[in-house]
C-alpha cells in the first residue's frame, strides 16, 4: 500500500523541527478547486477520529494508533479518482499538506474535538481544533462540527451555542459549515447516538436552525432506516456518514447506493470503512465508494 509522496512520512518530523514555517507557506500556496464539480457531488475521506481519542475500528481498539500507517492509507485514498477531498484535524491535514496530497482537493477542517470518547465530559463538544477564521486563513473549504444533543446533559447547551457561532462565522466568511447532529443519551456511562428515524429527524431540525444564516450549511448524517422520510426533513445539502460498519462491505455499499439516490444527498463522508476495509485493500474500497458517488448515483 504505497503511493508517490512529495515528502516521505519519515521526513515530516524533520520539517517540523527545521522548517515549521513551511506549513503556513504551503497552505498559502496550495492549489484549490471548486467545492463541487459538474455533478454537484462529493466524496470526502474522514480522518478526524484520533483527536477525540477514538482509535478503534471494528473492535480493534488501537487500529488507528500508528500515524505513519494512517497517513499512508490516507495518501492512497485521496489519490484515487473520484475522491474529492479529506476531512481532518490540523495535525493530520498539516502532514498531508507536507506530503503533497492536498493539491486540487477539497479540505474540510474538523473544529470541535473536545468531547473525548469515554470521558465524563464527552458531550461537552468544545471547539479545540480549527476556528472559523483559521479555516478561512488557511484556505480550507469548510469546517465540520460534531453536534450531539442530549436532553439530559447540560453540556449540550454550550455545544449548541458554540456550533451556532461557528455556523454564523463560517457563513460570513463564505465557507461551508458541515454540521453533524445526533440525538444522544447516556447509557451505563457511555454515550450512545440514537439512530432511529424520528431521533435523526429531530436532530436535523435542531441543526438546521443553528446560526444566523444557513446559506453555507451542509449536514452530515448517518444512514438510518426510513431514510426517504428522514431526508424529507431538510432542503440542506447532505453528506452521508460512513461510520464504522460491522457487517459485510457489500451490504454497506448497497445501503450507500440506495441512500445516494435521495434528492438532498450529495455524497459521502467516509473514514474507517474505506481506510481500514476488512481485506486491507484501501484503493479498491475507495474506488467502490467513488463509483457510487460519482458514477452510479442518480
């Protein structure tokens, strides 16, 4: 699993030690593209999980622990035809930038990673990575915010307020705000996202009302049952969350294909399902997803 890189993974630390200014210079000079192409669709590879302490894939608790392995997988994925871009935190995006794989790609910055997986404060999804102005100054194409809504947790109020401010500021800067809402509950000390249709619909309406303008708001939503009824809850462009599927990949691809036919849906944001497929073939998994988004969807 290799791809041609401008800088070797092993050389990243040396650049950070000797030429840290190179990161800012590279963001300023990065070649950009339109957010969407002629078909109006996007396939985004996500890699913002580690910053929230979420390293597991299909039961393997430390699958994403190796940064060199993750970067190599990302480089393969982002280089495949039909992949529009990547979503990540500053540490990962800076590495990918130095590796030379973000030229001509859509880049989405992950904003709130403070709700660490398994923490007592997990639902206090504080903004600990990019701010809206940082995203604009770096020339990123959007900012993504996890917005978990727990009616029994007072941390939800600050999360909603912070997300609303981010949506407003991103809209003023003319940059996509990607809002990822869930209705969530505490269950035996763990946070569970409610993935039934009615809970998803309620989360959509709450998320759509955040901020002073919805002009640049996109939603990132899970694939749930009764998705046609769920998608009828919004006119906002929507990208579907790939998640960490536990079943056979063919079943996952079939579900994505059906969902991509619904009018508000404009593509996929997928991380672990493509970066860590059961057979280890990242390129083939990505190619299937790209075909669904840009080739077979209607």
